[in-house]
């Protein structure tokens, strides 16, 4: 029987048996639920997108105030809903009941709830308060009432960017932030599956029966491919669910979104390919299930380090960290999407980092494959790093 | 266990291209682990259609030799031949292996597991399904086809383990301590299956330390000590060639009637009766002396048991 068909058989078993397990479905549902919640909940709470400020006015307010409140709200990325309230008492009650965000009380100034006031409402209040003061000054200076709105809310001068801002940058940031979390969790989780799968075979000794018919490398390849396919399926489901959730809450996906998601999927595959053989070698090196955390610890630590580096790259995608880490293979899967999507990378950087990653993966797979083959039938004895790495 | 004619079954069930057979020959196998020598030029030949017992003290390289035959370990020196040619990986798909420490995927369902192993050994999906049905029926475990292995009783797990080894209709069986952990019924079933397979032309090699059992079901044995063969041959021939012993039980006698009659061991079997075993005494002389001394209740010439041969072979 050819290696390819053996690998297909082994991979098929992994997909079938794990795909049937409760643990897989619980994990998938938890991940889907988490991603959808992260997208839907803030949108429903109005944290993102168009924020509507509920503004009440009491008594006589200066003419042209409405237009200045509208431009103030627009500056904060929202729009006001202005209505007149009968009395100060009613306005206070509405403020207290969170029906109104802020109240413009004729001559007395601007009133907000105070405790737990949203930052954007506080910003709007101070802008409106300044407008009221300016309007009062202009009125006192004897300017005709009809000229005042034009002075208070003029057409702003153009603001130009030194470094051009790509359209949909906010959405890209969100995609990168969420994508990197899912990527990090997935590589660590599927890596853990590989380790526990190898250990399950080893500790139950079924591996001796399997290896009397199959080469160790074919067993290893089938296992990581099977788990990788399941992982890819789960990853794809998360992406589709995330996109549907984003569209259904009215988020606009920029034309660059599919490319961004494609890049994250590419780096998920590269990351899994890089780490999976090391996770398998770790499983083969330990003899019992209890030994697994010791050997897996350094690997998950490395992946976590990549995620932390990615947070740095996301906040400063053109910094030194962002320029270097895409070429450090253990970190690259988590940081490169952020560098490419948020920073201003040279055209050669992506192919170069992929090339470095592929070369490193080839080397690691050879090394880890050898360690796996040597240790998979070795029982008992303590695991040492030297034992794992010795060629 | 339901016993069906195996030859008839194999005619329909054996996958094509599996007709090759012949003696399994281990030639000059050497293997060391650090300073420990596990195999020191081990050589022996197993003919097809025989049940072959592979004996030796614990830690004496039996498992290593079996693993080398199965290709999951490499010898430092020496080769394994099958039917006159060096054994290849493809040949081994017609072999079955049952390691001493049993194990299967505990969460898999019985039938899925058997089918998976059959396919790994080169059977097509259809052949695998047919083989599963046949072996599940034959070992009387059809009703648990869809149970998870972890949910089975110990006895049924043992049967599934045997089915797992046999599902691809192997030409050669290599079993490491197949009887360990079996209850008497399990032992009887296992012995029956091995005998039937051997009669159908399958080569059966197994290691064991339960020597009474080996004596009963093996045609041939090899005893190894410190990684090399110390005794080999047909069980019957070995016993005939081994020094027979003479056993007498005599009642109401003086204590030392047997003095000067060669090596003797005496034990009191009840207050009035003494059993004496001689290894190299003339039976006529012994009998005359015994009759003079008391009442002879038993007089027998005993072939050596395999245990005795084993102890003589590997003794200090």
C-alpha cells in the first residue's frame, strides 16, 4: 500500500473519530459563540458605528444651537437626537433613567448624569458647553443672530495625512485583532490535540500494532493532516459566522476584507504546519498522559509569546518589533497578519516572511519527525530535552 | 466460541496476492541497548502450519526479537527471511502482531476499529467489511460490533484484541504473551483459534511463560537464554530425548530404603506414604528394592515436562 493511501486512511480516521467527539463540537460551539458575541454585543450596545446621542433642551436655547450640536456629535462619530423637554425636573428624571444622555438647560448650561457617564457623552458635553459660551460672547458682541451658527460651526479646513490612511482601516484593525486571537487559540488547541492524540496511541500501546503495518512518518503525517483539516474546517466556520454576524449588525466590510481574512487563514496554516510536528514529537517523548504538560509547556509558551508580540505590532505596526518579528518563524504566524494589514510593509516582506517560514518549517518537520520516530516506541524513562532533540 | 472450518472461510476471504508463504527464518539477529545485549546472534526457523512456542526467561530478548520480525525495531546485525527472501515491509502486511501490552483506540467502535486495521493492512473497503463480519461472527462478538471498546468487559476486549490481530487474514501470527491475562475459558478459545489457524497453513509464533500451556498446544518450541537459542525442537522429540524420571510411591516403609540407588528426591505425600523420584536408576533394581521395603502403590516412568526441560536449559 502506498504512503499516500496510508496517510489518507490515518487522516480519515482522525477526522471521523474527532469529528464525532463531543469535545470537538463543544469547542467549536464555544468558539463560534465567542466570536459572534465579540462582534454582535458591542454593536448592539452602540460602542461602534454610528452613536446616537439623546439630547434634551429645556427652556429657551440660543438659535442655531442645533446645527452646532450636530457638528459636535459628528466630530465624535455620532449624531444627536434633539428634543425639547417640558421642565427641568422632567429632564433630570429622563437623564437619571438614561433616556437622555445630556440636557442643555437654557442659560444654566449643560447637564450630564455624572456617574458612569460615557466618555463620548462627556466629550460632547464639553464641546456643547464651549459652543454655548462662544455663542453667548458673540451675542454679547452684538452680532446678528442669523450669522452666529455659521461662525460657531464653520466648514472645517481640510486635514491631510502625511501617511495615507487606507479605507476601512478600522475594520482591518478589528479583523486583525479578532483574527489573531482565533489564530493563536487555534494553533495552540490543535497542537494540543496532536500531542494528546500521539500520547493516546502511545499510552494505549495501539501504536505498536499500527506501526507494524505503517511507517512512523506516515502515521505522523496522517495524524497532523487529519487534525489540521478539522482545524481548518473549524477556522472556516468561525470566519463565515463572524462575517455573517458583522454584516447582520450593519458593519460595512471593506473590499479589502476577503484579502485580510485570506492572509490570516494562510498564516494559520503556516503556523499549524510549523508547530504540529513539534507537538507530535512532544507527545512521542512522554510516556504517560501526565507527562504531557511538561513537554507541551514550552511550545504553548512560544505561541503565547507570538500573540503578545502581535499585540505590540497591532498598536505600532511600523515599529521595530513589527519589522523584525515576521522573520522570526515561531512568532511570525501571530504577528505577520498585523504587520501586513495594518502597517506599511514593502512588497517583498510578505513573500520573504513566507519563504523564511517554509524553510524553518521544513527543518523543524525533519527534526521533529526524527524525534517522533525514535521516541514513539520507547517506553518508560524520563523525558529530557536532549533526548527529544538528539538527532 | 463458534468453530467453523477455517480453510473453507479463507478460500472466500483471503485477499488476492497473499498466497506467498514459507518458513520464517531469523538469522543471526543481534541487538544491544547501550551495554545491555538483548539478542546475541539469535537464529531459528519456524515452518508454516506449526504452532511455535518462543520461550525464555523474562527480559531475555523475546519481545525484541518479535519487534524485529514485525519491523518496528531494527537489528544491529542479522536478517529475517520469509519464504527464502529477506522480509520486506510489504510482506509484513500479511503478518499479524499482538504486543504483550494490549491496546486499541478505546473510544472507537469495535467494527470501525477492525475495519481501520484491515484497511491499513491493504484490504479494500469491501474486503475489510466482509472480514470484519466474518471475524466478529467467528469469535462470537457480533453483538458488540457497535459498542465502544472502552465500554466492553475484559473478556470481550480480549476477543476484540484477537480479532484486531486476525482481521486481515494474516499468513503469519506473531503474538507476545497471548495467554497472559486470559481466564481459563479465554485460554481455551485462544488455543483453539491458534490450532485451527495453524491447521489452515498459518505460521503461528508466540511467546509465553505458561509452560504447561505451551506443552499442550505447541508443535515446536525454541528456548532462548541471554539472547541466544539454548534448546529447540518438536515438543514430543524434546521430551523423548530428555532424561525420563522414575516415580514410586511406597507405603509403610523404612525411611531410607532407596539409599545408593542414584539421584533421588523423596517427599512424604501422606503420613504413611513416600514418593521418591529417580533420574538415572535401573527400574528393575529400584522396583525390587521397593517391594522388599514396603507396599508399592505407584510405579511410573515419566517424560520430563517442558518446565523441567526449560529449567535444565536456562538453569544456572
